[in-house]
């Protein structure tokens, strides 16, 4: 079986490289377009967007208490404060690791 001439093989190789470059550019362009589309969808559905913002209304109640001496007005509080738990103390020394093996 005869091999094709050297010039024909070079032209075929060059044509294949050109096709590969075009395909690579097309894939990169498509990936960039898809990334932009997904970023736009994510930005639109994020909670900070004006169209999806929910209106939160708060109200304040006033409680009147009566004593024999005078009448006072005090705002009602609905918040309760729970202090954070104290730090945990143990008798075991901490384990120190490094990136080595």
C-alpha cells in the first residue's frame, strides 16, 4: 500500500488543526454564553432583587399599667435574651496536625 505524498499529509493535518481550533472556539463561546445566562438567572432569583422583595410590617404595642399613685405607660417587649453557653473545657490536649505525612 502506498502512502500519500508528504504535501497531502501536511494539508490534511493543517485542515484538521483548523477544524479543531474552530471547534474549540465554538465550545468556549457556548460555555461563556451559558455561564452568563445562568448568572443572569441566579441574579434574578436572588433575594435582593426588587421584584421578589417581600414587604415586612412590624407593629409596636403599648401596655398601660395602673398603680395607686400614678398611671405609667411602658412599651411591651417580645424579645427574650438567652446568653450563649459557656465555653467547653476539657482535660484532653488538642491534636495538632500538619500538611506532612
